[in-house]
C-alpha cells in the first residue's frame, strides 16, 4: 500500500487508516482484532482511536473500550512495532471524561497515562486534540458558528500551556508527534506559529471530515496543508456510509449507523441523496464501486491525505481495502469535479 509522510516527521503512514470507533459497541473485541489482522495483512500500518471511543452510542459504560481492544491486540500479538498508533484527548464537553474539563497541562498528563494503560503500550505515535477549547465548526456547527469575542492572548496562553505539556511527554518518550482534530485554518496556524516561536512540538496532522460530500477543507486548509506540510487525516471519507449507496431510497440497513443516529449527525438532508445518486451514476458509467471511487478520489488531492475508514463487517473492510489499487482516470475526475459544482456541500 502506498504511504504518505505524516507532516514533516519522516514517519510514513499508509494512505488508508483503520478507524476503531465501532469497537466496543457495533463490534466485539474479537471482531476488532480481526479487522486489525486483515488490515495489516493488506499493507495498512496506521490505526486511529480515541479515549472517548466507541460511539453509537457514546456512554460512560463503554468509554475507552476501543483503546482497550487495541491494547489487548498488542498484548496478544506483541506486534506494537507494526502499527503507527494515533489516539486523542477528548477535550471539553464529555461529562464522563474528567468531568468535561478543557485541554490543558492539568488534563493532558492524566489523559495520556489513561490511554497508555488502556492501549498497553509505552508510547503513542500521534497524540491529537479531539476538539479546540474555543469551539469548532465541525459536525455542521459551521451553519451557526460564532467566533466570539477576540481573545488572542488567552487562546495563545492555552496553546502554549498545552504544547509545554506535550514537550515534556515527548522528552519522556510517551508521545512522538502531535496532531489536531476538528480544527480551523486560523487555529492550526496559531499552533504552528507558537511551536516555531518556542521550539515546541509541531502540528504533524489535522483530522477533519473530508469526502466527496464534505469539502470544507478545500477552501482554506488545503493551502495550509501544502505550504506548511500538515497531513490531512480525512475522517468519514465515505460520509458515514452515504457514499456506499446503502441509505438510498430510504433504506436503513439493520445495525448500520443510521439505526442509532437517524440524521447521521446532520448529514441527512434533502440535497444529500440526489448528490449520492449523481456520484453513483459516475461510478456506474465507469464500472466502479462507489465506495472505492470515493476513497480513491482522496488520493488525487493536491495535499497529503490518509483516509480514515471504519467497518463493521469483514465484507465492508475487504471492499474498502480493494480501493488501494484503484486509479481514477482523468474522465472520472472531470465528472467528479462537475458533479461537485452541481451538488456543492449537500450537508
């Protein structure tokens, strides 16, 4: 499987990254282990998790179980060196994780120690902040986003405090690199500026939503990615299953995410299903699988991308893995570009 550099770290990660957020709810530990085995057999070396996972639903009873599944696989196999491992600090908002405390030097050390214990490892390759303390435009919050009162000095002080804690953890060998999630171009630029000014850990990657149906990243973060050498970890590259076509015609397959969250996090709109139909028509004209086309498209972008995918069955997993050999023709890319103009940001 082809690999891309993770930021400016010289660490090479596979262009597909196995996501873990179903392990512990929609998938058992055994199924999670099977997904890891199959993915590594097909050339994947990059796995993403988070202390707040699993989801669907998120609950205090299962919080941390996805990391525990990863940890038991490490314990059973001894293959820690075969995986580039990413996890996340939950940040503000989840009452059952440190009472919803913000990201700070006070919470970072406890969060990392908790993740290391669950993951049964001595180090984390990429440690990410799941949400900015100041708020985020992710998950349709851009519809009503308010940047609030200017507080650049306060925001910078929080960032300096967090980066100082990360530096200590790097020095201790407990984390190797630092990443963001659900961040904006301005926020990422501030993290980069502070790291350069103070010689602290530099942003290697940003994990934001990105797919044929959600291309906010193209408007400003794409330029930042190229100019600053920050890799996109694209979550929901299949738009939580919409780009498989399985929800077309009102279908809700048993056990799918839509059986838990009907709106798919605000992605179900009047415009989304016609957009999926249009992309399906492109795939059909060229004899392609829609999901594989959507994943292959991520590799055509002008910035470095590793697409994070999830699966609840081995059949889904193997269909995703088959996309690694698909190269889209200029005709297909041209039709996708035209489709995007006709169906911009359908959610």
